[in-house]
């Protein structure tokens, strides 16, 4: 139970950090393998304005895309991130262990600059979370 609460705190902090890392970013959501949103932070995103069923479909679409991309990991290597650029907003998807980080940026952003910044933040938090989890597991088993 403590580990789950700590994970939620880390995911909340990760969303906050990504949201404030670039002014163009307007939504950050972390989903599980079924596309259920575990944590989110937003400001002025069109995604947050979608009706409930459309909102759920939006995240399920990214979950399905993520699963389909994983089918080719052995031949092509794992996906580092994906970008979907639409007229109004740009969508980024990053794997985070069994979870997925979805980031929405305003249209007209520089996708390479934004994706590079997000990758740096995720890498930092991923290392931090894994080291904390390993340390706690060692304490439990000792």
C-alpha cells in the first residue's frame, strides 16, 4: 500500500514537472496499459474539454498504438516516443515501464525540442523512482 501511495506521489510530481518544463505543454497524463488515466495535469488543453466517452476513447487509442508498437521491439528496438501532430495540438507518447506518459503541446511547437525536454524529465524521474523502489524492497527483505 505504501509503495502504491509513493508511486502516485511520484506520478503527480512527474506530471507537474513536465507541465512546467515548457510553456507550450498544456496537458500531461499518465495511463496504464488499458488507457485508464492514473494521473493528469492540464492547462488550456482541448483534450481536457472532450466529452467523457471521447476522452476515454482518446486514451484508449494511444494505449492500443503503444501495444501495437511493442510488437516490433525485438526486430527494431523499443519505441522511445511517438509524435502525432495535428492542426490544433501536438501529441507525444512516452513509455514509462508498464505505463505511458501522454503529453499535449500547443500547435506550432517545435516537436524535437519538446520531446527532448520531456525525455530528459522522464529519464530523471524513472531513475529516481527505480532507485527508491529498489531501496524499499531491500529494506523489506532484510
